[in-house]
């Protein structure tokens, strides 16, 4: 078994200035053993989302370097954008990957929180790393953005978990969390009626009494009605289960699913779930996949 | 893109003597960059099947070392076993893996054939590496085992592709080939009637007019009727297509598939085929799988 791997998905408040963005992401590039999996910069929201992965110490070091770079490069007082932000480094979730448990990710979130606190960021832990039930959900923590956080600092229920108990207006606060891998999965219906997609979305999503750990919205995309889903915990609701629900709700409305798409990456386990589900396999694990055996850096060469 | 990878699956004529077997496989262990994926030794057949993988030069070097070790350790004249064998190193297929085409595997088979020829083995190329249509199918090459090969050597249609045109009775001849990855996939029926499994097998296999590149037999395993399949070219007949045929043939006979199993390894592409097929995905490639991105040794760390 090699060391547990983690994904980190920092959201920082700069989506326009390429030079600043690359100086910030450069702090992650500089750490040996980290791999950048994606960078999405949105000029309208003036916000970037970086995805990187590696072992615990490397991820921690990348997280600290990135926070320092955000602090050096960005100034919340002069920043503007559509997205409600609470800090230059706004949200920082850690995700357990291969070999890692959610407990491992919670520990990493605490270590990162402590380290970011020492850099002068008030840190609010959320998700599985939350230290109280009312601080578990991200929107509750960031309600009202920077101003909202500032107004709640006097309230003992909203003291930061790490770092100063006052806000530096140039830096702001950061939400650090632990959560499962998020899968973005869309289903296209054989209709252009967006209202049907919206109705299907309402039926399948958790907030409408549908499937746990499923967020869903209806859109019109390329002349087709699209049910756009976020599976926020694919161990609880795997892709095939979400799709069955969409197919069934669509059928009730007289339409069907024409095709589907994965946006971004999916963990191998999510693909294996689908193969197991539909093929009726008694067992299918990562070590049954040839490539896993070829690339496992610690795999024994001989038997 | 990293270098193309190949799998090699040498079958050699020793399945009892652990010391000899480990001296032979040790020749592969000794080559840096090779990974042993499996070793199956069968004492009754007095035969072992080794599976290893790596880049072309490493695989070629492992193949040569293994052939030399077989030559040093084994003596066909004193060997006996149920399996009809034609040489101490009996069959040696090469399989294209990630980044490799069948043409690449054919070239590797030729290079390995030339090298084994220089070691004194008469080499017959088969499968995609065959140099004539009548030499394509392995059973045709090895018909009658050592004695059969010996009797055909005078026939110009059965001259070796490489190596001496006479047989050393201690060493024998070897069939060197190129073929696709073989997937072993079984379906268990909700009946104990083996005759039903046999009938399903007859209907789905290529030789019975069923699916291309599918071999199938019916067995009784653990009180269940089992349809045991070899998918010899999963690009032509993917797992879900084979399973649909079994489910349909089973339904016609009044039974159903209860569960399935993969024996040994399957390439990631075969799993992705299943996910694409059942989920209706517009696209799903290896680079959409998180782990592929994490472990691709040549993957760019930054964007």
C-alpha cells in the first residue's frame, strides 16, 4: 500500500489577472510530489478554482504556500466580482482519494487550518471537518460574504476554529473543509422542453426529497433539455442509481434520456460501481484493473 | 505520452518443480522495468503460465532471458504432462497494452522470434504475427505436439520463421505470437442444470455462429450452472455485448443470469466500455479517470 492521496480544491478570489493567478498556482507547482489536475478561472466571478493532488505532507505544504501567495498577491479590499467571497483564499476543501479515509481528510483539514491560522487567516472548518453541527454547511459559514463573517465574529457560535478572531480587511477569512469527491454528471433528454428537465431535477435531488447527496438543476443546452447533477457523495448515491432515478422520472413525464456526460474527472471507484451495478459482477475492485497493477508504484514486481 | 506497454504471457513446460520455476521466472525479475502480473503453475499439466508487462526493450530482454533459462533448466526429452507441448518454452504471445497498437505487438513478436531463433529455438509466428494464413491459429501450429512439429518440418509450408530448421529434442520449438488482451468472464445462471449453461455457451460462442472473438463453455460450479467465456478481442465483442447475448439466450431457455465474475485482470478500457454502454455516456476515456491522471508517469504537473 502506498501513502494515502488527497485532493485539494482551493477557491481564491482572482479570476482575471493571469500573472497573479500563475504566481499563486506557482506556489503549488513548486512543491515536489504534487500534481495539478485542473485550473478554472472565471473572470466574471473574478475567482479561480485550482485542483491538485498528492500525499498529505505535500498537500499541506502546497496549501500553506498557496495561502501565503494569496495573501501576498491579492487584496480583498480592492477586489470585486459577482461571487460572494469572504477572503482572498475563500474556500479550501480536502478530499480523500486512494488509500485515504474521510477521517484522514478531516485530520488534514485541521492541520491545514492550523497552518493557515498562523498565516493570519481566521479559519472556519466545514463539512466533515466542522466542529459543530451549525457550521457543517458551507453556505451557512459564508452567508453575507466578508461583511457577514465580520458581523458574526462577536457571536461565540461563530468564533474561528484557528487563527485570529479579528478580520484583516485585505485578507479576509477562509473556510477549510473535508468532503467526498464531487462528480458532475449530466443527462440529456430527448426534448427541448427545459421545464421537463427542471421537473426531473426537482424530483431526483435531495432537497426535493429525492436521492441523498444529489444536487440537480434543469437547463437547456444545445437545444436539449439537460438535467445537470452534482453527486456530492458517490458512495451514498452512485452514478447508476442517480441515472436510474432520472430515467424513471423522465419516463413518467413521457420523455427519455438520450445520452449522458461526465464533466471533469471521476474516481475509478465510481466507474467500477457502474460496471458492478449493470454487469451484476460479484466483485470488481481497482486491483482487478490491469493499469492499476501496472502503475501502482509500490506493487510487488514478483509474486 | 509515455512509451507503449506490452504484456507477455509465456507458457513453459514445468509446473511441479518450484526451484526450477523460480529460476526461470527469476530471469524476468532480473530485468529492470518489468512487472510480474501473475504466475499460474499447474502440476498436472506440468506447465506454468507467467504474465509480465513493461516497455518494448525490457519485455524483449525478459523474453530472451526467460527463453535462455528454460533452455538451461528444462529438458523436453525427460518432461511429461497432460498438456500437448512442443517445446520447453512452448507458447509466447505478446499483447499490446496502453499506448501500443497490434502492429507494435507484431513487431515485438518478430524481434522476440529472431532473438529466440538465435538461442536455437525453431520459432513459428502465430496470431496477428503469423506470416501466412494457415499459420495464424495456434492449434494448427502445435498439432501433435513436439512429434507433430517434427513431422511437418520437411514441408515447406511449415518452415520456422526464425531459428534452426531442425529440432533439438531437449529444447523443442516455440510458437511466438501477437494477440489482443484476453478477458475471462463468467456468468452464473439461476439453475443447477449444466446442460442449460452448455446450450447458452453453444449459442453465444463464435464457433456456434454466435459473437465474434467469443469462446464459451458450460460448467457446473458450486451448484450453479456457469457459462464460462473467453473474450479474445474485447474491442470486437465487449463484455456488455457478450453478457446481453448470454442474458437473452438464458431468457429463451427460461432462466436468468444471477451474477457474473471477471477472472484475472481486465484492461481499464474494457471497464470503460461497460460504463459507456450502460450509462449512455457520450464520452468516457481513460483520461477522465482521476487515478489515470494521478499515476500517468509523464503527466504534466501544471497546466
